[in-house]
């Protein structure tokens, strides 16, 4: 139904506008008595064999929704009805910010991809906490955190710590987003020495809480092998809990979209099918080179159950969807979980 009827209709309209329209549609339909139960009956797969235990957390199943979809934590309770094992909110920054100027979200239909330069648009830390207080406890929630665009380099760590400390009681794990290509002063966030400083500061803050939360690093799919070796060293030295591989890409090689189309779109992070292989190769390299020394959440170009199984075979412990969810619809989550049951 989604691919035959809803997607063709949705794709007639501006991607960002239809995103918020879809939010309203899901939110309002879920208020109708019985609709949430119908969604669960259609999409949720309950089976103990799907459970995954990772960094001290039990996930009902290994299929999550990546950060960027429910930035402000306004829809996670309703999205739980679509079969996800976990949902990552954010990226959350201390202060609300509008992000980059519109138009900033573009579909590449022939490539089954999306280019975005949203720029961490979100309603800020306090708004996210207000929403997270409504958590009905249906699934695991991750908190993806970042810095405000106008924050000075010397205050980057302060921004991350502010988000970490405030969100700590409300999320199950944290992701330090240091690899988004759509934020200003990106270079420092890729510096190994600074990352050691940042991770150390966040871990120190973590130790002040009675129950510590897992901390993961989200990395770019565009890293070369030397840079990936640095990530392995970084995780080893700092004792990070894991890595999310990967974020969006700035690479445009091999796209079906024309040069004119890409020039009209401009800069931004590419997601969806075009980054599938790059993401999988990053996962495979990290897994093999580190001898599976740390958990990996695989994300990037998962549009089918086969794509998810490929990520897991490469070394991913959990997977996340985003662009695939937009192109394939909620049946994708069920298809992945069903496929996983066939492998057990």
C-alpha cells in the first residue's frame, strides 16, 4: 500500500513539508481508538530470538530508526508501533536553532537516495526533555547530541556536556555526532586529539551518575583506512562503548542523477542506496582490523532485508534505517525482522 499509493503521492511534494505532514498523520491517526493496535498487528514482530543484548541493554529486536527522523522526540511513542527495536532522537543541541536556509532536503529518486543540509535544525534541549518525559517505555531510546552552529570552538565540549548531563535521565544510550557534513567548523570535530578530549570529558561526566549510559561515536563513510585505524585506536584508548557506521557522505561518484541536477542541489550529506556499499565496507574494515573489539551499529543504504543482513554479516550488531524507511515504508522493519528469524 505504501509504495503503490502513499509514496507516489508523498513524492509529489517538497520533502521537508511532507516529512512534517507525515508526522501529523501518524500522530493524529494514533489518537484514534484502535489504530495503534492495528499498526502493531501489521508491523511488530515479537519473538525472543530477535532480542539483542549490547552494552548492558536488551533490545527487543536489532532494527532501529536512525537519528534525524524524530529530531525533537515528538513521535517516538507512535513510531514504536511500527516494529522498531530502538529509536534514536536528535541531533539535539543545547539551544534551539533553525538550521540551514531552505530548500535543504532533496530526493534523488533514480538513486533511491536523499541529499540534506539541514544543519542540526531542532527545538533545543529543553523541548526534547519535555517530550522525553512522555516516554511510555515501549522501546530503547538513544540520544544523538551535537553542538550549536554558532558555538565557538573552545566551547564545543561544553555544548556536548550540557546535552549529555541534561538528557542522561531520559535516554538509554548516547551518540556523539561529530561527523555530520552539514554543520560549521567541522574540521575540529574530526581531529583525533580533540575527540580524545571530548570523549574523556563526556565519560568523566558519565561517572558522576549512579547508572552510567553507553556512549557511541557516529563516523563518516568517507574515512580512508588510515582514518579508520585512528578510529579503532580512539575507541581502544578511550574505551568507548561502540561506533555507528555511518553518517551521510559528501561523495557524489557513481550517481544516476545528472551533473546539472547535482549542481542545482548543491552541497549536503548523501544518504540511501548510494552509500550502502561504502557503509558496509567501513563496518567490515572496523570489524576485521579490530578483531571485533567493539559493537557497531550499521546504518546506510538499508532498503531491504538483504541489505540489513549484509550489514550484519559485515560485523554490525544492530542496524538502523532512515532513507530506506522513507522509500520502502514501515513494512521494511518487519521484513528485516522476519528475515533475521529465518537465519536463527
